[in-house]
């Protein structure tokens, strides 16, 4: 999945939703899901993107066009 973070799908709420969907689809335990979401929200937008890429780098590519 490629997400152009310079467009409308690059907003923080959308990216959090992508992470939630991926974790739910993979049936992650709720506590682990919350840990990742908390980590994503613990800093600025750059942190949110970094955590998303670190956690789901095999499935998500954030494009900065």
C-alpha cells in the first residue's frame, strides 16, 4: 500500500486508521494495538509516520511526492 502523505490520505487521522485496520486484520491483541497507537500519538507528525513505517514497513510505503 502506497500512501501519498502530501495529499488528503496523509492526515494523521487517516494514518492512525490505516494502522488500526492492519492490526485488526492481523488479529493483534488489543493491548498491542493500543501500544502502537499510543506510540504513534506520543509525538509530532514525523513521529507518527516513523512509527507507522517501522511497524508496517513491509505493507505500507509513505510517499512524499
